[in-house]
C-alpha cells in the first residue's frame, strides 16, 4: 500500500472514513432489509462504533457519534435521542472496557460486544414499549442481536486491515 501520510488530502479523507461510513449507514438505515428476508437484520453502526471506540481511534469523536444517532432517529422514525443514547452507551462501555483490559483478546472483545448489544437492545425495547407505547416484536430484537454478534467478527478483519493501512 502506498504511504498515505505523504498524500495530504487523501490521507485526511482516509482517516475520516469510519465516520463517513457511520453517517452513510445511519442515513441508509443499513440493516439489509433490502433482501426481504423476514428474520435477518444486523446493526452495522453498533459494530462500527464498538470497534473504533475500542481501538481508541482519534477521529471517532463522541459528539459526531451522538449526531449520527440523531440522524438515525430522524431516518428511522424513532423518538429523538433513542439511537444517540444507544450509541453513547456503547462508547462509554467500550472505553471503560478498553481502560480495564490489560491484554486485548478478540474473543473476549467479541463476547463483551454481545453483552453490550444485548443490554442496549433491551434498554431500547423497554424504553420504546413502556414510555412510548410502541408495539414491537421482541423476536426482531433477538434476531438483530444474534446477527450483529455474528457479523462483528467478520467486520473486525476489514477494520483491522483499514487500521493497518492507516498506520503504514
């Protein structure tokens, strides 16, 4: 790979790429419902936010993550602030996990991710049914959590390749 640090503008664009992908994914409501499969969806922003917060990526600002949550709420039609709360809870819990971890282990990260997204989805489900009286199907949240958990390990390999290209 060519040395991107000597290229200036290309390097800046490349270093801000995760946030650009985050905003594109929340504007697109990226959960693969385009395939018209009844029980298949995953939450790509959760994977993206968890990984880049865990790696302490310098351009992954929490204020921009909060704004991405507001955009997601607007696009999806949820009460304003639900996705922002979810995204910030992922950021907070991941930064805590990063600070207490002595030796990073991908398998431990993966199962911690399962715990966090299960917690976030249960909080979302509780808030939306109890306070906003929305009729939600719990099975959709369970399927979403399962596939988000499975796809995390796949996307981690792509994200590590991206970070390797950024650091070379």
